[in-house]
């Protein structure tokens, strides 16, 4: 046992650590649940904007967004009910987590910038290249030493997703000007 503040938390009279027995604000938990609820509603609204293929497929492109939206809305509602009943999430107590560490706002800003670039460039350069930029950029932001390897992996994953979802499942991912030659091939895969 060391000096004050260096050892483990001392139990209070109730048997739990003194930090855990202090009153906590529910605001952060309500914000998280509210964002999850808003995201679920956004997914539902967005699912109705998906164009349905003219073929008579029973499982269309709206099924997955409806499932995700349902899970998000139900989960968020359950979390809101639990918070109202006083059940809050556990405080972080992991050994490898430094609770005193500051947020790395520069890294966070880089990641947000790459997500914004992905959204802005998706229609312009196409799905595989925008996905490669996002994957490589986020890997670089998080400290990847060989960013170009991450960029190549992102490009390979982008093409795989483009071919599987665009060719085999019939979803419309933007090809961009460099991949318009690939559309007839993908249509023959569907056909």
C-alpha cells in the first residue's frame, strides 16, 4: 500500500469503491442513448429513399437498413428506460486504460476530415477509391507506420465490396469515372 492516490480505491462503508459511490450525472448516458435513437430513425428514413430493383427479388436492399434501424431504436429505448430507472453504465476500470489521459483532438480531427472527404469524394472518384482513401487515412491517423500498405489494403477491400455488393447483390455503389467500364461486367454477374 502506497501513499494516498497511488493504491487501489479504498472501499466505502457499503463495500464498493468510494469513487463509484459518488453521485454521477445521467446527462452523458442520455446523450448517448439519444444519439443512438436519432441514428436509428435516420436509418429508417434513409431506407425508404433506397430505390428498389425492378426484378421481383423477395429480399431487397431495404431489409438490412430496416433491421439495423429496428435494433438501434429498440436498444436506445431500452437504454433510456434503464437510465430513468437509475441503472447507469459501469465506470471504466480496465488496467490498460489511463483515465487521466487527455483526448487527442488532432487525431480525432484527422479522422473526421477523412470521413468528410469520403462523403464528398464518393460520387466523384467512386466507391473503391474513396474507401481506399478512408481506410488508409484513418490507419495513418491512428499511427500506421506504412500508410501506403493501408491504402493498398483499403483499395483491395473497396474493390471486393464494390464487386460483391454492386455485382452480386445488385446494390448501386458509385463507380466513379474510372470504373464505368466495370458496370457491364457487374450487370452480367447479376443477370
